[in-house]
C-alpha cells in the first residue's frame, strides 16, 4: 500500500472515499461530534447526526455517496467511541475498521482525516498505563498507518474463489500547519509495525503441513535478509536433547567465548524477565541461569552431556566471575 501525507483541506481532497472519525462526547445520551473543523464536512454530517444514524459508537460505520460540498466521491463516518476514552489504540483500531469496510466495497484508495489536535490524555481508568497518552501528530499518523496496514491483511489464500481486495493507496490528511517532512518517519514506523503484525499472522495462519520448521526458518531468513537483520538458523547439527530433560526441552551445545558482556547480558535477562531461566553456554557446556522463587537468589545449573547429575551454584550477588569460575570447575572435573 502506498501511503502519503497531505495538508489538503478535507472538503477539497479528491478521493474515492474520505474517512472521518466521530466521537461521542455525551455522558449518558449520545452526543456525536465530527472530528474536523471543515464546515462542509460538518454540514454533511448534520442530517445523519440528527437522524441518529451517526452516534459515534465505537466501530460504527456510515457511508454516504456523493456528499454535497465535498470533492470526495464518498464519505465514511467511523465511530471512535467515547471522546474521553479515545487514545492511539482506538485511533489505530478505527483506521483498521475503515480499511476492512472499504475493502468489501472493492475500493482501492481512501483518505483518512487525522485528528486536528492530538495531545493530552484519554481517561486512564479506561486505558492501560501505556496507551492513554496522546503523543502529538506523529503518534496519530503512526497509529493511523499501522491500523490501515494491519486492516488490509487478507488471510484467504486457499479459497478457490479468492478475490484480490488489496488497498493500493492511503492518504493521511494532517492539519495545514503540520510539518509533513517530520511526519514521514511516523508513517514508516507505523508501516513497519503493521507489516510486522501481518507477517506474524501470515505464519500463524498457515496449516502445519504448509509451515514445517524448515519452511518457518526459510521464511524468517528471507525476511531478515530483506530488512537487513542477522539471522542464524540452528539445525540438527547444533541441537541436542540434554539428559534428564523432558520432551521439548532443547539446549544448544555450541562453544562460544565466555566474555563478560555475553554473560552479563544473560544474567540481566534472567533478572529482567521475572526470574525465568535463561540459557547460557560457557566453554561448550550448556547451562541455565534463573531466580529461585523461594530464596530470591540467582541460580546457575549445568547440564552435563552423558552424566545424570546437574551441578548447581547459587549466590545472592552472583557475578560473571562466579559464572566463569564455575565453568572452569565443570571443565576440569567433567569436561
């Protein structure tokens, strides 16, 4: 999907469909308000609001053809729910709602009106602590882009009568005062997040006979090559099942340098992730570091190939030096 920014007035944008959010500012009874100061757009919504066809209810969609006073061939009013609860999450969701709705109409392009003001906070009681902030126009543009890209996802690969309903173009309409150059990065970030979601959904939706471990690795490697990420695929030559471990538990026996930066990162990861076990490899020996729930101490467990016992060392102030010393002891006695 090609995504561009525009400062063109909503009434003057020439598009197959203009999408405008509507919020409900009422406490008990609906009090819908169009999220645009454009007089022609507000006038277009007057009769629909008066007839209660447009209420601002979350995910509500009302499509109007040939709206008077607008260059757009159609206008789609999308409900964003209660104004006090409206955050970047709702903005992303209604952009996806608009994309999915317009796909069913076989439209290929549309323009989405970004909020003219995107600051302050939504009601924290209705949001998580990470979502109620309204982070300015960059946050709004990112959310709209992400939602539209994710909403364009089509999983029906194996339908015999499948039709290509992909959207080709999206224009995000921002206020005339906006710096479109600075917002270009927000578009790219939103696109990356949306496409990453679609990539993951694509993998998950495949049946097991079409997404074997080998094919999954190939897809991951291809994606990494396309975006410049490093990808290392571990095959049977690098994977073995440790003794006394249940099915599904794999350890990687690969000799890597026992450098401080690597070991510190694994210890930090164990602390960061609530004490969950983190795999480490020192001098060719597989081990795990984790936080003991009872004592709160950081633990080190060695799994030795060909031996039944697991050596465990623990200390409240575990450091890289302790880890290296334990590794040397394992190599001396059991290596």
